[in-house]
C-alpha cells in the first residue's frame, strides 16, 4: 500500500507537470524572439531537470519494483508506458530541445514540439489514472 501511494504521488506530480508544459510552457516558446528563447531555454531546461529527472527516475523505479512484486495487467502496462515515455523523451524531445539550444527556433519546429508532446501528455495522464484506479481498488 505504501509503494502504491508513493507511485500515485509521483504519477500525480508528472501529471501536473506535463499539463503545465503542454498548455503553458511549450506554447509560450512561440512568443519569444529567437535570441530570447535561446537564453530562456537554457535556464528552463536546467531548472526543469531538477523536477523532471527525479520524478521520472522514481516513476521508473516504482514501476520496476511493482512488476517484480506482482505481474499483473497494471504492472506490465504501467512499466511499458513508462519505458515508452523514456524512449519518446530521449528520441524526440532531447533532440528538439538541443535544436532550440543551438538557436533553431523556427515556428514549425516549435509547433511540432507542442504537437508531439501530446503523446507524453496522454501517456502520463493514463499512467496517473491507472495508478489512481489501482490504489483505490486494492
């Protein structure tokens, strides 16, 4: 029960974070000049990492622990979704953020950042809802 509660809290933290990024942070990039976006983006990525990295690591750790403790539809699906978020983050978003840091800030690329992020938003929302349901069912 304790692990399930901590997992629920971590999933909630990522839920809130991803929706703020999806609705506020990424769309705001369109309002910066290229020069100001590069300056702000370097600060943003450093600071957001202090929040995102621990939460993602905790989520992965809890998902691995839960699947070793009990194999169920929830633990298998949950771990698969967490791994998918990691793959998407490193294959799509790290390179996109790298482009912004290098000054590549055209409108098409920034809009694709918002559009592609819907995948992570849906995955993290689903993970939270699954954790919530599992917490209250068990």
